[in-house]
């Protein structure tokens, strides 16, 4: 990690450098002030110290690259705040942003923070049902969207059903009648915006809707101190460098944006690399990366799975000094192929929309492919069994955040908005249970098993879907797969594998048998899938994660 002086970061960390994981775990701490506002303290803070410091390096599908400075970010977030104010937005009002990776998303998120308004980042994949549900559940007052025809159509038909929605603004060239031309409003607004000093400690800053693998999405709320929790995510897991570019490939509607494209990265002084694409495809993304040339890079496991199926021999990835993966567990075979084809190792991280990185392959430790790494300091993370006791090494338990004797962990949510039942279910006696199962080895590494509901119970055995999926992904015919429990009258449940084949492979009984035998060879034989189904695509949540629940429900 670099040692370049960072006056912003040093305001919040008594120490910024550590000699080992043990030193990091014992001594990392964040100075949490009485009041903190990311817009004024970080964005404007950098603009006042280094106005020409790069904040955003933006690229589109045409490979047009534009660099925006922190001075620009300060002025244009001020303009956006004044534009929101003109539209009637006040402190505590809720605004939903559907802006893909347009530069305006950074100015708008920062503006709403400065105003004390509540931001809901949302994906461009929302349907009419999704928009109506989010608007009414969170009392959304204003939507800001791109000029995408699909999105504008769904917003238009949703408006009559959205009880609190008053204004819709659009960023782009296609502005329907009755909608606000927000890019023009920003340009016309003053670039001066003052802090009104009325922010309270427990005010809400951000609401994310969970991906909703079970039931309707829950509202994950974060206060204004949430960005400080992501210092550990950016500086010590992603290893972003002051003055260098970090690129996390994700849409602005997901919590991964908060993890990798704004908060911790700007606190640490890195510039954000943004590829604003209309549709993800592996090779165009690689060309955009070559144009942006990030020093550090992060993406979900799905992207890496697609990359290893491409011919990467003509690409030079030497500009990437550190790479990460999160969002879902990384299969060891993907790790090895990325190392062989792209020349770098992937540092896995585990966390949720509800907080920052909780477990990670930090730079001081040797990577064990298939493991999420070691636990993050200041979280009090333990593996807890069904009786509430801490698990010994090798025993499965729920990944739980117990906090510290001093304070609630910075960056961790405190509950689900307007949903006491869901909050009480995961928060008990001051302990937050993530609902994810894992075990710890003798070296302190954490190995992910799966969600509580995903673990398969077959003839007395407990089988985690991830280990079977990892075995299957070692076979060249498998592009993607989901392992679930299928009902069985004798065994209770049996292992089922739902598989998307790679190019050049076709379904057959012979291939099924080959895959079953392959699993028997690379893992314990009792874990092999007794049922194999080939499909064109896997069911996924709106955030792109494989939805095993949909497969389970279809089998019952």
C-alpha cells in the first residue's frame, strides 16, 4: 500500500498503515466525529485541498473518456442540490435515482447528502410493479431517471399508483412533457450551496432495497456515518491508492456501488473508474478497462466467470495491481483460471447491503482459494450455532456481528425501515445474524457454506451448495450452475444441479453421467448431484444473483 500523505483519511484514522493482519485486527479503529457529512467533509474537503485532483474517470461504449476533478464534483453537486431544492426537495425527503453510471449519479448522491435528503439508488431494470412498491414503501417524493425508453415507459405508467410522488426529472436528451430536464436545471443552478447545520446524528442518508430472494425487498437504511464504515472496504481490502484509479464494475442501483464506486474510495483519495454501458458484455468491458486503466479493480464473481470463457490472450492486464471479487462466493476454479489468463489473484470479500466488508482476503494474508478470508476488525464477528453459542473450528454457524463493548460498528445498519418483524428476526440481544452459514479453519479463515435456507440435508448429511457448484465449475462444459435441494421420499432431500452449458457443449445423458462422476472425484461422493437439469439460463434476482429459491419452489 502507498504511503502518500492523505490529510482527509488521517482525520478519521489514528493509524493508516499496518505491518500484518494481526496488527490490523488489533489496532484498526475509526474516529467517528459527532457530525459527519460525506458531501461537505469529503467531496468539498478534497476540492478545498486539491481542487484539480481527479475524482471520476468516466467512459462510455464509444470509449469516450472524461475526467472530472473534485472541484467539479463540489460545484456540480452544489448545482444539483440547488436544482433539487428548486423542485421542492427538503431535508428528510426521499428521492429515487435511476441513473445507471451517468456522471450525474455522483453529483446527485452527493447533493442529496449535502441537503440532508434521503437517497434511494435503484436499478434501470425496475418494472412498473417494482417502482410502485418502492415509491409507496419509502414515500418517494421525486424520481430522477435516465432517458431510457424502457425506464420512462415504466415510470409513466407507475405515476398514478405512486401516492407520494410529486416530480420526475430526466437526465438526457429525451425529456417527455411534464418531466424536468434535470441536466439543464443543474447547469442553470448556482454552484454555491451552504450547510444549514441541521443534520442530526440519527438522520437517514440512504435506503437500499434488498434483492428480495425471499418475499418482497426489505428497506436497508443507513445513516450519515455509513461512508466511514467503507474505509476498511476500500483502503484495506480493495487496496485503493491515493491519486490512482479504482474501478468496480456495477450499476449505480446496487449496494456494490456504495462499496466500490464512491464512499471509501473518495475518502481514501482514489479516483473512480466508471464504464457507463447500456448492456454488459465481457469484451467491450475489457476495452473500456484498457481506456480507463484502473490500478485496482473489483467485480462480482459472475463477471469473472464470463471472462474466463473468452480469449484473453491479446490483452495486457499489467496495469491492475490488485483485484477483488464480492457479491457471491468465488469458486476456486475461477480463481485459478483468472490467475492463469489475467495474471493476478482475486481477493475475495464477504458482506451485505446491510454493512461494509465483514470478511476478506486482506493483503497481509495468503489467499486460500474458496475461502472468503479472515474477519474484519471492530465488528466482533463470530460464527454462532442454533443455540446461540460460538462455534468451534470446523463447525458450521451463522456469520454474526456482535459489535464491541464500546459502540455499534460504524457502517452497519441498525434495522429495516418500517419493518420491526424483519429487524427483530435478525437483530437479537444486540447481535446481528447475517443469515449466511460458514465454518472457520484452524488458521482463522472463513469458508462460506450458503444461506441458511440453501443448505441441503440429505440422509443425515448437511451439504453446502457452494462446494458442489465449485466442483461442477471445474468441468469445461459448465458456464454457470445452481445447486439446490430437491424433495426425495427416501432421503428427504437430494442434491440437484441446474446447469447452463458453455459454448460448444450440448445436453445429453452421457454428459449428465460425466458431470456426476466428476463431482464424485473432486469432492466427497455423497455430495454428487443425483438430479442434473440443463437450462438456457438460471433464474436471478434483480441484482443479478442466482435465485436458488425459484428453483426450489419449482421442484415442490
